[in-house]
C-alpha cells in the first residue's frame, strides 16, 4: 500500500491534475491494483470532468463495460466523519465515484456551498483541508495505491505533512524555460529532490522544440528522475468530456510507433511503470 503525491508550488498551470489523472487511469488498467485518486482542490471541476458529468455520473466496469449511476461523493461528508472519529478505512469508498469497478475510484475535491460567500467557502475549504492527512492515512490502509493531487490552496503545514507522509512525490513541471529554471533552483537548494522518493514529470511535452528532453536533461545535469507526459489533443478533449477512461482503453491497442497517440500512451505507461518500480525499490530498502 503506497501514497503518491503530485505537486507543484508555483502558480503556473503545469497540468498537475491531468498528470495524476493520466497515471491513475493507466495504473488501474495496467495493474491489478485498487487505486484511489484524491482531489484536494477548491471548486475545481478538472478531475471530475475527466470521469463524469453533472448530468450522468458514470461507473465503468473495466471488463464488462457496463455503466450505472454512482452515488454522491466528496470530501465534505468524509471530513465530518473524520472530525467525529467515526470513520473506518472501508467507509471511504461510499463517498467516491467508481470509475473501474475494483480498480479505480475518485474522491472529488471541495465543491463549496451554494449561497455562501466566496470567503465563507474558502474558509470552510481550509478547515476541511486539515482533514486530508488523516483521510490519506486511512485510505492507505484500504487501497493498494492512493494518488493525491495536492492543491496549492491548502495551508502550507498541511501540504508539507502530505508530502512527508507520501511514499513517492511527483513534481510536475512543463518544458517552458521558466519552469525548468524553477526546477533547477529547487534541486540546487534541496538535493533530496533527486532521491528515490522523488520523481519529476514534464507535462504537456512536445518533441518539436528546442527545449526537448535531451536538451533539458543536459541543462539540468540529470535525467534519472525525469519522466514525460506528452501533449495529446485527444487526451485534453477527453478531459473535458468525461471520456478519459474510454480513451485510455482505446489507445492501449495502438501499435504504430509513428502515431503521436502511441507516443502519448507509451510515455504515460513508462511513467506509471517507473512509479510502481520505484515504490517496490523503496519498500525493499526499508
């Protein structure tokens, strides 16, 4: 049982949530693992839009491909149980959306209360956000893999606590020079980011640019911890249309290595495999 946290401390839109979504979906298809994907976001529908719409939440059986209506879910209900010490690990699944039965569940982030002011909702989110570390700890007792999309709006103490308790942390950046320089400064200040517990994901990656993988890794002086999620039009469209699970099931059948979709799915699979292998290696070293 392991916790993997996707993070970035800047205001840049690096695609952190979609990186977590891609890995969670790929992992649940590729491995016989029970995966929970947790959103810690505030009023952000990005993760939800990848998997279900407001009008028709979908529950997809990975093998039978049947769909049904999923129950209402979210952190709001779970936080009440956590605060009252009435939660057991197996109860978490009652508040999730089932994407692949027995393989992938999603816990959506804080939605906010209609009628409350922005300030009230934000304060309530920050209060609820303090429950995330305990929720993640409990989830790790029930699921094989807990993937966390760490939101910058959580207070600093909570964010640090989640990163500390994670078995593996994935820093998500882009190939923009400013983003690469941000990462370079981070590793110069903290060599721990080059340790086995940390990997770096370059999201929205495009091969046809001066800032390609070869040049970036040469500039950074390291490539061991760096993985890619290529930019893919079909993926970004599916992420708006609650169609990510179907897309990944479809793309896994592509065999043409010259197909851009093959590059996307193969690199995402490499990242997923690296995460699983790294976790196994870390476990052996304990």
